C-alpha cells in the first residue's frame, strides 16, 4: 500500500528517491500528493504559475522510463522552479508586470538539465520583482507569506527574498526541493528565514543561460532543500559547463553526495572578526558560538581570521548590482515582448511601459544604477566599487591560505512581519550584510538551519568555501546539520494553521 499523502510530502529528495527505487510508490502518486500540497498552500502565494497537468505528464513519463529500466539521477522527483528561469511553453514573469504575457520558446540550461535528469516540474515560484529584494514583498503578483508564525502571534511573516517563493514552497512541503538564484544572498537568506538549506554555488558553476538577468556578474542558480544531502543531489544535477554561457566555467562536476559523511577532523574553520557587528541580536551571536562549539566537537580546528574590507561589501554591492541591473533592464521597452503601454510616440511608449511595468524597488535600483554609470560619476562610484570588490576577493583568498571554510551567521535577524521595514530601503538592504561578501567574491556559500529564536523562528548558520570547492562546504554543512539536529516544522505544516 502506498504511503499517505502527508507521508509522501514529508519525504526528502533522498527519501523519495529511495522509496521510488523500492517501488513503494510511483512518480505519479508522489506528484499527485505534491500537487495537492501546492493547492493547499495557496494562501502563502508561493507560486505564480502552477503546472499540474505538465507535472502529471512528466511523472507518467518517468514511471515509464523506470519500468523500462532507465533510471536517471532525479527520476520522478517533483521540483518547484523560481519564476526567473525561462521554461519553454510556460509563462516566465520574473515577478514583474512588464513581462506579462511572456512565454519563452526555449528552456533555460539549468532547468533543461533537471528535466534530462528525470525531475518533474510542479510550477513557477513567486519572487521579488526581477530578484530585487530580501523579503519577497516586491512581486507584482503579491507578497509571499512564510509558512512559519511566531507562537501566539498570527501576523504573517516574510519568507526572505528574492527566492522566497521557492523557500516557502520547500518549507511548506509543497516540494521536496526547489531552485532559486542568489545575487547577494537571495537563496541563503530565505533559507535561513524558512528553516531549510539553501546553497549558492561558485559563480560559474551553474549556467545562467535562460535565467532572467539582474546583475550578471553576481547572479548564480542554486538549490533549496530540506537537507544538506538533498542540496548535494540537486546541485549535482544543476551544475556543469555550458558553452551558451560565457561565464560558465569548464571544470569537472564532482560527486557532491559522496563528499558527505564523517566528521570535521583535519579541517580548519575560520571565524571572521569583522562579522561581529554592533546591534546584532544576542541570540544570533549565541547561535554562532554554538556553531563554533559543534564544529570543535566534530574535530575541526577553529581559527580567528580577518576579512578587513567586509564593511565595504554592502556599499560596493549596492553600486555594482544596480549598475548592472540598469543595463540589463534596458531591454524591457514594450517593443519585443511583454507589456506594451501605448503612447503618442516611441519615447512616450517607452516611458509609459516602463513607468507602469516596473515596481517601486526596481525603479529605485535602475535609477541608482543609471546614476552611478553616468558621465562624471562612473569613476567616482562604479569603478571604485569594482576596485573594492577586488580587495574583498583578496581578503578571502588570503584567508583560505589558512582555513578550509568560514563560519558566519546567515542573516542579522529572524524573519520579520510582512510590512515591517518596507518603508526603509536601508534597513531592507542590511538583511544581506552577511551574505553579500561571498557573492562579490564569487564563492560558494550555504545556509544550514541551526536553531530557533526566542520567539520560535528559524535561524541559520552560513559556511563559505573556496571557489569550486563545494565538496568541503557541503561536508562541513553536513556535520553542522547533524550537530544541530534541526527538526522543527512550520505551523502551516504542523497543523498550526
């Protein structure tokens, strides 16, 4: 007899893979359970587009392959896809009104690899508009709610952003895994807020071809899952060189899952003093100290290190990322695809389309980016930020001569209520203070759920590794995960709502 629907949706990717291999259920049965979970979670607004018919068709094809003895790495595993990845024949919106009506005639390289691996698409998840945000409040299609609540307080909480829809979907058991993109923390921060695992691979490890661009020198696809093992499985299917992406690096993809297991003996873990910021909540500091103790107990050698240019990372990021965004978003003009708002002439049509098509946060960043690239300011702002970025990379390069990985908090706070901080862009930007440095340096980082705050909300710890050394990052993350033993479920799943 097949397991109950709730048991099916509680399976991890590794658990579902094993159950499918044993014949305990079919891919169709698993997919039907996940489709029902997606429908039940509609109050969270985690999905922009649901694709149940396509999912069932893909699941049946997977079952047919299994019967024929053809089993691929993700055979029959249902996944949620951030609506920044172009999907052939399925609308892709980037969370923006300006892409209304856009249905790509092609498939992004990362999603194509997932389908070739046998995965099943449940739908496209909600996100901050054009991936610009840390709350998932800026989507044209409405805010995403976290499946978590503070005990005794029913105010909706943000899931983090920009990959908040993907994080909420995984935490709410709508899917065993999802993919997102990380520009300055957009996988790691929502993973921390939602109590799941989120990984940003090394820049160039996963292809950006077919991913709607925000900041081209920073954007990187990655997995969101409920366990470190699942992140390793999913990353293995996503990663690889792509000749269609000039920033894709031609280097072998290791067996990430094989890197897991064991303890941390022989590893040196760096603790950067510059990440001890004034105003950081005591419980974040306490969790960080606990993480250090867990790794010590697992045999790691803890070393204090310095990353001296850390304080310049956030200002540099908020010059470089908007500058690249202003260039990338120039293509949305109402002429070729998406929204068109007529005007008396071409210029007015451009103005009307962009004025109505872009939301406030996107306009803010485009204006900042255009300003820092303008004549007279290019050298003063953009070029200076690029030089600072090089210094931040040098800091990490020097540190990795001494240590194998770096441990920090993921976010400076627990999830906050919907509507909080929204009128203060600087407060919103500070959500990325711990994640942005690794993004500027192009390094791999992972967030692991490590505990609950005093108000019962998830908190995450971040590990940063050397470029293209995701194996060590995943190995240490697995040790941290085992020590933390995080098994709390959000109220939405546990029957709180």
